[in-house]
C-alpha cells in the first residue's frame, strides 16, 4: 500500500503543483476573490429580503426598497471579474494593473449588446441588461478580459507608448503611457464586434453562451463531474496539496455561474434550475467541518475515542472545526499520507454529496438559492442561509451522522493502535 502511495505521489504531485501555479488559473482565482466582498453584501441583502417567515407582500416591498443592494453587486458580478482579471493579469507582467483592468472591462462592454429604449418610436437611450453583466455574460467576460489584457500588455512591452518628460505628474504620465496600448486593444475588440454583428447578425455573447458556456455549465452541474472534482480534491489533500485551490480554480467559474442562474430564478419566483452550484459546494461539502467534512471526525476523536493522542487532537480541532477550519486534524491525526484513513477521507465526501444530490433532486430538501454563504459560517446556519429554509440546516445534520458512520470503524482501528503504543 505504501509503495502504491509513493508512486502515485511521484506522478501526481508535479502535475498538481504546476496546475496550482498556472498564471491564468491564479489570476482567475484572485479575480473572483476581488468580487467576493461585493457579492457577499448582495447575498446578505437577498437573504434578509427573503426570510422564510416573511409574507409575499413584505418580500415585494423589501425588494423594491433594498433590491439595488443585490442588483449592483451579484447581478453584475461579471463586471468585477472582468476588471479583476485585467488588473491581476497585468500586474503579473509587472505593468500597471489599474489601466489593464479598465481596458479589460471596456473590451468586455464593447462586445456586450445594448438594448435601445424607445419613446414614441424614437430611440432615446441605450441600456445594458443585468443578465449580460451577470450569469449569462460570465464566460464571454472572462475570455474578453484575458484576451484584451494579453493584447494590452504586449503592446506596452514592445514600447509602443507615449513617454512624458520628467516633471509631469505621475498620474498624467501613467495615463499617457497607457494611451496607445489601450486604443490599440479597444480597436481590436471594436472591429471584432463589428465583424460578428455585420457578418453573422448576432453577437459574441450569444455565440459563447450557446456553444461554450451552456455545454460547460451543463457538464459542471452533473453529479459525475462533481464527484470527480471532489475525488481529485481529496486525493490532492491526501498528498499534502491544497485541493481546493487547485481544483476550484478550474471549476469555480462554472459553479459561480450556476449560482447566479439560481439566484436570478429565485428572485423571479421561478423554479431553481440547478442542484450543483457554488453555494452547494461550499455549504454541503466544506460547510460540514472543512475539507473532507471532518467536524464529526474531531467530535468522535475528542469524546468517543480512548487514546490520549486522539483525544488531544480532537479537542484541539473542535474549535476551528466549528468554523470549517480543519488543518489541525489533517496534519495532526494525520490524514496526509496516512493509508489507514485514506478510504474514509476519500469516500465520505462522495457518499454525502451523492446523498444530498438525490435528496434535493427528489424535492425532499430545497435547492440552494444561489446566495453566497461564507464558508466559515457554522453548520446548520449555513444550510439555512444557502437554501432559505430550515430544512437546509436539517440536511446538514443528517450529513454529519453519515460522516460519523463512515469514519467510526476506521478511527476505532487507529485508536486501538494508539492505545497499544501508549501502554
């Protein structure tokens, strides 16, 4: 068993490390984190406006009064992600991130169709719809931001800039230095948009949504793809690599988009379209005690196991575990490279996630509404917030019972071995 683990580590670790250090995945992760405080605010507004015991009329009134808290944050999340990609990718090339972010955002908006408002047959204004700036525009926003930033940076690196003399204020000098690269980049996107509109009589938003985003979100919302992602996450953590950072960097854009689509349906009073969302992954996997759902593991260690080593590690891990931080048990039990607990560590998230999926699919428990719940919110409360129902918290309580049932025999074996060593 140990030889197999060593060989697997030798082949898996270099690939995982390379993936985790990839420039574009790192930028994408940081861009979503830039949007996180804003989307968190929007999620809180949605939760407070739609508490389960409020009447429909009260919810409608609150939506009218405070709805812009969500409209200006979560509903236009692509705006923040596009700016974040431009900012962080430009900085990764040691260039001025602010101008890179602005160019990336403007490039995305050039590709975005405006709906013209008319009055008495006369066009009076152009308007952007929030779906283009939110869920529906997420993938075109990411593609546009990455491409625009690469073009912008390459023009700057070639020295095609206007250099102002010494003594000119720094803000003015930086602005003129970015002038030609910005104009060049935006011209490319303007011509691209004109070509698509003129030749195909459509827009890149609809093309990317139909042929790329919709198939990918359909794949990402499936149970097999979700289980594969969890399996890889657990395997990477088993070898001491941060599975969430590596796997979520790839899948977060898909899961975030699914969450936004659920949120739009929830606001409109429609049936929620997706079971798997970012909220689902955070609340019903990490939200059960951290990676690997280990809250009940530390409880069993602290109060059921008999060896002094397990009791101490369990008691040490309960406090952080309540807030879904479980490094004490991952490295203290240890779980990393410990073949005796490899089976429950990898198997438990797969079993619990499958159970949750079918409980929601059957309609017994509610789906997540799409609001973003901080992963540090304790068990039960996070389930209620994510589903806008106390039944979400009840489902989490059932989950931890399943976790305990899977882990108990393996912990008992390890406990007996520890007792023999302590005698």
